[in-house]
C-alpha cells in the first residue's frame, strides 16, 4: 500500500503527507478494539493508517508540538522516549506503526 503514497525526498515529506499523518493519528485515537483498521483519504485514495505510518518511518521532519502532544496521549510511555528535544515524524511513526501491527494481529487472532 505504501507504493500508493508519495515518496519522501531526502527524508522530507510533502505537506499533504504530514496532513495524512495527522489524520491517521486522529483515526488511530478513534479506533475501537475489534473494529477494522481505519482508512484516511490521501489525494482521493483511501489508505490504511498503518500504511501512512509506514511511509513516515524514515521522515526526518520535526514533529510540530501539537502533533507531539497528540502522540503523547496515545503512545504508551515505555515505547516512546519523551523528553527528547527534537522528535521527528519517524520517531512517532515507528511506534504508531508497531501499535497498528500489534492491534491488527490481535484482531486476526480474535
């Protein structure tokens, strides 16, 4: 699915991919146990949120404070090293992607 998403350019994502990340984070927050994986719209295409997080795993752009606060609200502290001064989309995306994969495994198992 990441093939449908735009490539990063030297570690930087286009602004609409930043917005898709924010939308995916919102969708993750609303993802109730037992429900199928949420989708977000990106340029007219519905994309699973895990794919958005997957694409952003190598994005070196800094996380805006508002996004960082939202990530902090959903990511277990043990998985995310808060207190670092310059967290990137990649830092958050790796953890969020792993949480999505874990939830999808539990969904398949249940």
